[in-house]
C-alpha cells in the first residue's frame, strides 16, 4: 500500500459502503476508509478516509454532498 498521508475525519449517517464504492470508482491512487466509531441504535458513525494522492482528497471533498 502507498503512503496515505492525506486524510480527513467526518461524521455521517450514511453507509460506509457508499463511500467505499465512491473511493473504488474515483481514486487514482490508494485510499483507505476506516470506521472509527459508531453508535448502536442510531445510524451515526465517525469515519476517516486517507488518500495517497492529494487530488483524490480534493475530489472527495468536492463530491461529498453528492455521494
């Protein structure tokens, strides 16, 4: 795996699978999605996503609302 030095953490009620699919379909470099925390009984979760290429991070930020 490459050097995943670009990343961000966020909270979302959306499924991690939705973000994994976007990463697989849209990243030019390596990317990793990590579930950091989730609440039992709610859909809220804390995710972290890390990218090898900074432009993939920028693309993710721009696309986030449409994912």
